[in-house]
C-alpha cells in the first residue's frame, strides 16, 4: 500500500502550484545529491493495517520535509518557508488520493514544526498528515 500512497502523492503534486515553486522537486525518502533548493522529501512514517468483519483498513502517517537554503536574513528565511508550507498545505490539506480498489478519506493535517541543518545552513519545516484507507471485503 505504501507504493500506492506514494503514487497518489506524486500525482497530486504533478502540475501543481507547489511544483512550480519547489524548483528542486518532490522526492520520496531521499533527494538526489546536489539537488537545487527549495525541495521536499516525503516519507510514509507509519502504515498500520486493520481488519473488521466487513472491511480492511489502513492508517498511514505521512511526513513532508521542506528544505530551503538559508538566505542570510531570518525574515527572508521565514517568509520563504511560510510560502512553501502554505503551498504544500493548499495542495494536500483534505486531498483525496486516488488508490485503485480502495476508498480513501481525506489527508488530514496533523501539525508542523521547524527543522534545521546547521552544517549546510539549510532551514526547513516538517509537516505531517494522516490518511485512512478502506476496502470492502
């Protein structure tokens, strides 16, 4: 199921406003070396399966890491990250991923927090979502 969720995330991203401002792209698990900034990496950090008498259900938690090169001024860095987070949330808040054979509920925003990489002078934001996916037996 993880591969199908990743495909759904990528399909939502392709051609979106977020794709136009993330010049380094959206990557699954790990960005390529020497990627340009800004870019994002997403991870499926939980994938739990449940079964009832009438349906199968999966719960997944998805984490997006947005990264931008530190511009030298705190105000600019915050403005850049705020714009990136806003574009990502506009695309994925309440998005319904298309996953063949499964009914999905919307991606639900869980929260965000800052991220830093001092050695490379990179700043970021980590954004988490959850999604429940159902399939009748």
